[in-house]
C-alpha cells in the first residue's frame, strides 16, 4: 500500500489531474442508482494520496477541483438532456449544462482540499487527524453547495446509503449531511496505510473502528426497522397516475387535449381485481396544461372523475393579471373536489435557476428552459395544506424535495409529504433514480411518509422508514393504488434540523485535536 500511495502522490501535471478526475468519477458509482458504496474506500484515499504530492495551494485546489469535476460530470450528465427537448433553441447551452455546472460545483471540492492543505501545514495535521479534518471540510463544502446561490444539494455522499435502509435510518438523527460526514471519514481511513509515519497497526485499527461504526449504525437501523408493523391511515387509498408523456409532446397544442384525456381515463379506471377503490388521486407536476382557475370546463372534467368525497391533486400553472396588465405565473399544485372546485392551492417557492427563472435576467436576456420569456414567480414557502379526507400534508414541487430540513412548515408539522414532479426532461437516465432516492432520504429524516407522482417516473409511496410500498418504473405508463402510511413521531432531525450537523462537527473537531496530540 505504501508503494501504491507513493506512486499516486508522485503524479504531477496533467497526470495528477486526470487521476483526480478518475477518482471523482469512481466515487459517483457509490450514489444511486449504482449504490456501489465500497468504491469510496478507494476514491477518497486516492484523493488524499494525490494531495500528499500537492506542494502548493494552487495544486491542492486544482487536485480537488478535478476530483469534483469528474464526480459531477459523471453524476449529473443527464441535466443536459433537458436541452434536447428544444435543441434548435438551446443547442448553444449544451456545453454549459454538460460541463459548466460540474465545473462550478467542483469549486466547492477545490475549496475543501485547499482548506485541508492549509490546515495540515499550519496545524501539522497528519495521520488520522488529517483524515478527520478532510471529512469535516468535505461536509462543510457539501453544506455550502446546498445553500449558496439558492443551493444545489444533489448527490450528497450520504445518499450512497439509500440502497441500505438499516444504515439510512441514521439520518433521522444526524441528517444526510451528518451521514455523509461519517461516510467520508470512514471511507478515507485506508489512506493511512499510505502514510509512512503511520504504523500499520494503528492504520488497521482506524479502518476497523470505522467499519465497526458503520456496522453498529446498521444494526441499530435494523432494530428500528424490525420494530415497526407498517401501519397505514385507515380509510385512505391514494391513486398515483403516471401518464408517461414525453416532454416534446407535453406542451404541444395538438396534443394537450389528448394528454388531458389520458389523465382522466387513467383516473377513472377500475382498481385492480379485489383492490379497494381509491379515495384520492395524485397527478404529476404541471399535469394539467391549462390554467385551472380560469377554465371551468377543465375543472368540471376533473371533478367528474374525482372519487366520491375525495379529490384530485394535480400540478398546473397558475396565472394572475396585475393592475398594470402584466401577467405573473406560478408553478402550482391544486386540489380539485368532485364539484370541480379548487379547494386548496400551493405555489412552488424554491424555483430552478435557468429552468424556471433566469438569474440576472437584465444581464442575461435569454429564455429560461421551462418558463420561457416570462419567469415563474416564487411562492411564500413550505406550507401545510388541508384537503378533505386527508391528513394535513406538505406539498413539494419537483426539486423542492432535495433540500434537507426545508420540506415542511416548522410551525405546523404535516403528517405526510407529497412530491409531484416532471422528470420527463431527463429521459431514461440516472437523474430520476437519484431524484427518487433523495425523496426516500427526506422521508426518513422527517419520519414522514412520502407520496410521489412523476410524469414519466419514478412514482411511488415511501413510509417514514424509507421503505417502498408502491412503485411505478421509470418510462412506464400506469396507475398504482396504495394505502397511506402513518406518520412516525417527530425525529430528532425533524426537530432541530442541521443543528445535529453542528454537534457532529464539534465532536469531529475535538477528535481531530485528540488525534493530533496522540503520538
């Protein structure tokens, strides 16, 4: 191992950066849909060995930057697929979507490795202390990535465990950022075998302790899972409709009526043999391509297929004409009852930059991909909605579900989460799988079931433990009727959010100090 570490750290120039990008790409395989978590035991030590040979701050920054670039280039390749829906207009944006976003996000990784370079030299951090410092800096970088400039906390390292539910249970206490902190710390410990100043016995002990910690978390999670009987809310059956309408056809004037009729037909379809009739129905984001509040005929059509005493909850755009004659638009969710009345509405508050609005539109006078020449307006924030026959719920439109600790109104805890989305933009790719996995993590963090309706998939129902009770595959058309799982008691993370991360970072800082002083 010492020889391998020496060869890696001796790489220079383009070879160093190519290796860094390769290690970053390898780390992506730990994330959904692959969930190859063991690759992190090579990817993060490889990065630390490369940093061993980075003699300057510039080299340290760009080693991390190239790691991040390879990581995000592979993990977010599917974002550029959105431009293919109107390639004649957006062809020039392809390089920016495919490589520009990974290049920007990689800056956060570069700052983390630069910070490690500076701290390691000023505080003389080596061995385990350096590994723990690296884990802290990586996590701080992830947190900043999730909050700076509206944030983009996609593919956090903690999501590697969504495929291993016993370990994922820990996010109910420490959140996804906290689980990522532990994951990076454990995954980076094999780097100690490449440290000439570190004894093999101490390196082996550190690796063993880290793996035992993960095992202990998994055992605790297994016990948590085994103590739940999967209770559901009596008398409620939710029908999720997945129409699987291609993005190129979704807003086509010649297809809108037919697409709407498809939703009505699927909603009115008889339940599976022997199955209970649905009491409520959920359609995806912008499933209705009309302004509901201005179109009585559309509302009546929806009301005609609404289950008795229930509602159809659907995404649809909303418009309001201002006194000066201009129109404002919202990406909204509406609940329609059997009479065709809109009984509840919600406006998306966390909009997608460049997709639903153009940042600095005065400087960048180009159309947003989804919104066009007129930006969507932002709603007021997380809300708890009441709809007859349903427990109160928190609606989340599209990528609002990716933000930890920001999916509910803290003043009034809901009893379930509803995520409607349209991932048709991204075709058959890793993106929708990642999106669904992120939704699973939110359910466990908050101890709340998640109902998810996606135009082309993946749709389903997840309980507060992250267990899937209903599922519609990506790229398929269909409906699924499912009981609504009961909410769990409020989790520690649900109560105090990312303050749990602060506590973890403080404990890591103390451990780093102890490790630094231990000969």
